[in-house]
C-alpha cells in the first residue's frame, strides 16, 4: 500500500526527542468535528489529517475498480495496489493512484478531492470501514503519515482516533452535539434535503457508526466537547484551549 501526505517544506521536522504533538479528535457526523479540527489546526500552526478522506478514497477506488465493498479480502487486495496522498496544511487536496488494470499506469494520481464528497460515495463508506482488517491497515497508514509529516503537531480527526489510532495522544477529544443540532448544521450542506430528511440521515448514519465505534461516550482520559450550544468560533477555541493547556503543563514539567 503506497500512502503519503504532503506538508509544507518549511515546517519544522520532528526529531526522535520531539515527535509531532498529537491531537486526536473523534465525533459523529454534524458535530463540527471536521471543520473545527481544521480551523483549530490552522490556529495552532499544526497539520490536519482527515482520516475520513482515506476511507472515502478507498470506497471511491473500490467502486471504480468494481470491487465488492462487502468483501473484506477483496478490499484488502485493493489496498495492496492503491496509492493515497493528502495535504495536511492549507487547502485540502486528495489524490488516489489507481491499479494499473483500471486504465491508469502505475504512479498516475487521480485528483479525487471533490468526487469523494459525492453522496453516492458517502453512502458506501461504511461498507469498507466496517471491515476490522481494513481499519487496522488504514490505522497503520495514518500513524506512518503522522510520523513522516515533518510538522510540530498534527490534529487527527475521524473515528477510533482517541481509542485505536492514537490512544496515547497527549490530547484526546470526543466532539459531539445533539442529533437536532447536527441535523440543522448538515441541512446547510445538503440544501436539497429537508430538515426531517437530514435528521433521518443522521439517525441512519449513527446506527451504522454504532456498529463500529461509540461516538457518544468518551473513553477514560478523553475530554468531551459538546458543541450543541457553542458557535463555530467557541468550538474552535474550546479545542485550542485544551491543547494549549496540555502544552503549558508539558513546559512546566520540564522546569
């Protein structure tokens, strides 16, 4: 599996004694997790790793290759041949290198930044994310991407981040919100759907996610940030304050 991330060349590279400070953020759809994580990372001058983009890219590649998304072995075989690249600072760009038999020569990246957000792809993501072996392989990929990022800190957002991908992260946050608030936020992104339809979509997504991860009960040591009554700026500041408190504590412990 060929995977990499793109970071600015000017970013300070981590050393053996100073790896990137990890900020792990989990949360259900509509909690504000993705947008808040990206804004908080920018404010902290950290990188952002959107793990959901990897699952979306894998689902896109499986659909393109005619792979049975419910067949764990077939998806794992696809993982052996695909390539995944994502930017970690600035505007997000995602590319996938297709297997040669799919009409692209080895090493020819395809820009899928917009396509992986298509509802037709979104509806299929849970079919690849439900496979334990696939999740394990992608989690390993995420850890490699962070380790090679050359950044002083990385915000990792998605699912299983606080408990599986980065359980030892100095900052671990579960970001959530009530279903009604999440539906209201999502309705702004899905203008062709009514509030009731979006709420039903949220409930269905939660039911699927519940088969894989608990998005509503923080694990021990994980800080709960409920954004139901917070606006966007307040949500960003809540994350930034938690990170800076950990940074201050780390500095004080060195004195």
